DNA sequence: GCCAACTAAAATATCGATATTTTTGATTTT
DNA sequence: AAAATCAAAAATATCGATATTTTAGTTGGC
C-alpha cells in the first residue's frame, strides 16, 4: 500500500509521482526476494495492494524492464525476471568484465576526492559488519546499501557512463543472488578483508592487482551461492506460474 | 498514426498490442533520426499523431527507457536521449569492449551452423551495397537491417545473454550516429572490405585478429562521425527544449 | 533591469469504466 | 484416456475524463 505520506516522507520527497513510488517499491521487493524470480506480477493484485490504478502499475512495471528486473509479454502481463545457475554464471562473468573495466578507468583518472570517497565508504561499511564482513544482526539492508556505496565509490571516477550503467544493472542482478548467500552464512569467507585488499590496491593505483581482486571477489559470491543453492535452482525461483521463456 | 491494419500487417502480427506498435514506431523514428536527440516527446502530441490514448503513449515511452532511447522525468514528461561527442566516444569504447568479448566467446564456441549464418548474412548485406560498402541508392534502411543481421550473426554463438543484451543496446545507440555518417558520405572508407576481413578472421578462428578488426571497424565509424560533425554537436541534437540533464 | 508574485493556459499523471483477450473448467468427441 | 470444443470467469489493455503540476506570460515592487 502506497500511503500518501510515502510520497513526502523523509528529508526529501521520496517520489514526485505515484508511478515512481510504485516502481521503487516493486524494485525493492524484487531485489529483496519478496517477489521471487519467475513470479507472475498480476496487475490486478498489485493495483489492490498498492492502492493505485492498473495503468499506474503497468507503467511502473514497464520502467522496471529497463533494470532487467521485469519481463513483459503482450496480452499476458508481466513477470519477475528469471534467475538460474546459468544466469548467475553469466551475470558474474559479465559483471567481472565491466567492474574490472570501470575500476581500471577510475584508477587512471581518479583524484584525491575519489580516494577519500572510497575510504569513507569502506569505513561506513565496516560499521555495520563484523570482522569477517558478515552483516550485523538485523542490519542486512543497511549493509547492502553501504556495500553498494563502496562498490560505487570504487568506480566513481570512471568516465564511461555506459560502463557504469550496465555495471549497475548487473550489480543489482547479482544482489538478488547475493542475499541468498548472506542469509545462509558466508562460510569461511572474509568479505571485509577482500574489500580492504581491493581498496588498498586501488589506492596504490595498482590496476592489475585491483582488477584481479575485484574479479575474485565477484567470483567468490557466485561460488558461495552455488554451494548453498546446490540442491538445485528450485531455491532460486518461484514455482513456475505461466512464466514466459527467458527474454532475449 | 497507427492504423488497425498495422497490427496485423505482414506475414505475422506486427504487434499484439497498441502499446507495442507505438513502441516500435517511436523506436524506429528515434533510431532513424526523425525524432532528434534531446527532443521533447510531448505525450499530448504523440497521442494525437498515433491515434491512441495518452496512457498508451506513456507506457510505450516507458518501455523505450530500457533501450536507453528515452529518458523520463517525473511531472515533466519524456525526452529522446541526448547525443553528443562525449557520448559517441563512450558508446564506441564500450561497444568495442562488448563486441570484442562477444566475438571472442562466439569464436570459442561457434559451430558450422554459426559460420553458415555469418556467410549468409554477409552475402545478403553485399547485395544492397556497392563495392566499397556504401548502401545502394534508396536502400539505406534495408542496408541497416542487413548490417545488423551481419553483426548479430558474428556473435550469435556467444553464450552470454548479458553481453549480447548490452551490446545490442550500444549497437543501436551507435546507429543513431552512424546514419549521420552514411548520409553524408563515407569518405575513402571501404566498409565492405572491413566486414569481409572480420568475417575471414572469424571463420579462421583467429580471435585476436577478429577482435582487433571489429574494434577498428567500430572506431572508424566514430572517427567518421567526428569528421562530418566537426562543425560542432549542434548537428547531433535538437535545439534544447527544456531537456533534462543527461541521465546517470 | 531584475526579481518575486500571481494567473491562465498547457501539459502531465492518474483514475475508473469498459473493450478485448486469456485462462480455466466443463462437456463432448474420438 | 486424450483431444477438441465451448462458455464463463478472470485478467489484460485501452480509453477518455479529470485532478494535479508545470510552463509561460503579465504585473508590480525595488
């Protein structure tokens, strides 16, 4: 339910329009796994739940197509984008490539303010995690936001808006899988140390090392998800509900 | 004006829905430069022009956001995405990276059918261009479609859907710039020979050479656009019409 | 001349009704 | 038992009216 106050909550207006508010809410619900991969998104139900008209829901869903979080099909409606082991491999490999490219470009061009941004983001992240980088109890959402801030800060000095755009899409795709691994334990992995090593290499302007470390960091998440999801990809998706084929 | 027959024209239904038909029409108009970069897209005018309701137009525009061809702004409407020299550089560099990655993966995995697809696409393309690769008179649109088929065929065997998705977005972004260079002459460039060399290296499974050639091919288009657009980027965009800042 | 305030016109965003399509379940045919 | 057909229910897509916001132009004060 989108309350009127939601539109004006916080330090700044959350959304100028109801469409944008519904978009943000749906986006959050998908990224957090409340709406499972492959799940149908019945406009009629969402209309009732959010208290807006069908057209408003449709438009919000259409905007989520750009984030690759929703797939539309004419006359049949909308679905949460699918997730699968194959997709995780692809997301991982492609993200490794783009993060790496972005980080390399940032290292070439970054100035002191950029470095300060990284240090600050790392510090904020450290405050909501234990020494191994596990999110503190009840602060997973906060950790996720600060994790994103940290990764955004690493490539903030990259001049390529396209690289950053695609990378961001994949970062969030990865988030859908990452939450599975975080909620089930990170094994013996020390995410905090990984972040710190990436930061150190970056500040030292060692592009090759930094890129190798970020790639390993990303690959490790994939490996962890595979380990906890090894029972099969049933854990990754909603029971099939007339789900369309994967979009091209 | 979307005619009823448009929805059922050709060998297959063009669109199941009016939204999709408007989406395709708008997409074509933007890619062809009929709707200039930075131009406002007034819903009220488009509604009248296409003979559909405002909500239908809005939804079609929202779907174009995914293609990075339209930028929305709450309460202010929609705009054709901006174009600029900086953007062309970014599109080019990022596309070079993704095409190259896609081609390399395709070369690793492609089978005989993939090779046949490339040869066939090259052949079809050759039939609508002169010996230097200039489109034949009055067949620019056809050439563009077959050019796309050729480039799609090159990476058809790439397993990474994400690479192909992002690459496709950039291919079309590049198209907006490419039409400028084609309509103003390709100088002494031999696009046909470039395609042929790329194909030869690809069929020979020489990934390093093929990737270097495709990157040069893409860079050459950028250089050409710069040459013909050297009067400044006024040629690239509509007069500013309350255009929003470039989207992040 | 510049800026703030105000108003009317223009445009955007949203609604709920309804036309259209798909899905579901029952029945009939093979 | 499986496949085809049909009708009703459910859902999607679209419309046009209207509430809301922005834009453009005018006026007045400094």
